[in-house]
């Protein structure tokens, strides 16, 4: 079964450093998403991406965050200057449609980011 | 304001018990997801349903769109069912997630 692959599975970084979280969505999917889950809290939407541009973003997704699809397969989330409160599990997801109906909506296994 | 509410937050059951997890939502939707989050953190989609009932193995999900309520049932629960179960509703290009129900099944 097709999978969304995220790397690394766990990343530790110093406060103030830049991090890039990587995702390889399912190959024929067109819509890409990042979510995060702070420990003990619910999953929160960060951003959706379609046709090489952001289609929707939450208030969490401020100027410190950016997303990119640098080639035909990778989808990245960059945090420019990490803060302690950025420590969370970050999930990538992709879907065949953008209607949120979830057909083929698939999550990656997550990257646990720890900022120290 | 929580668009999606789940209950209970925590649930402990003996192996073999029938389990029900409830989800209520306040927004108009056409479909709802039930997700399972493993202890390691990964998320797996269990069901997407827009009406009635769906069954997959020992898992059954029901939804009442008019009442804005869905339930996830696990029959003959097993310790490997221990996980966090999350209800999620789509809105546009994103999901609103419930806070999750942490299920522990004791042998």
C-alpha cells in the first residue's frame, strides 16, 4: 500500500537553529499538508499546499515557517529559527483531492522535533 | 471553542470488552474520519464515513449527520487495540481534530 514517508523520525535541534522536515507524499497525490501535535495536545493544522503554492494556512503558520516542493517528490517544512515551543510531532499528509473528504488521505508516521 | 468533542478522554477496558468512543461536532460536514494514533505517534486512518455504518474487522463506526454525532465501537477488545483514537472532520483543505480518546486494554 502506498505510504507517505517522513524523515527524520526524530530530530533534536538547538533553539534558534533552522530545521527542515522532509516528506515524500504518495506519488499521484496533488494536495499536501503539514500538521503538528504538541505532546499531550490535539493535532493542529499548519498548512495545505497545491499547485506549488499554499492554499490555506493556520495562524500557527507564521513567518518562521515555510513549505516547499523542491522537486517532483519531496515536500518540506522549514522552521527558520526554532523556539522551545516548536517541540512537537510534525505530520505530513497527502491526498488525491483537496475537498477534505479524505479520499486517499494518508498521513506520514511523523517527525518528532525536540528543541533544546 | 472546540469544533470536535470526544468522550471519554481516557478509557481502560478488560480484554474482550465492547468499547464505545463518541464524537460530537458542531460544524456542518459531509464526512468524518476516525484515526488511530499508535504509541509511537504514527497516525492511521481507520474509517471515513458520511452516513450510516461501516465495519472493518472488529471495528464499527456509525454516524448520524443530523445529530452531528459519530461513534466508534470495538468488539472483543484486545491489548493491541491500545492506542489513541481520534475523530476528525474536514473543513475545506484541512481537518479539525478531536482531542483523542486514549484506550488501554488490559489482558
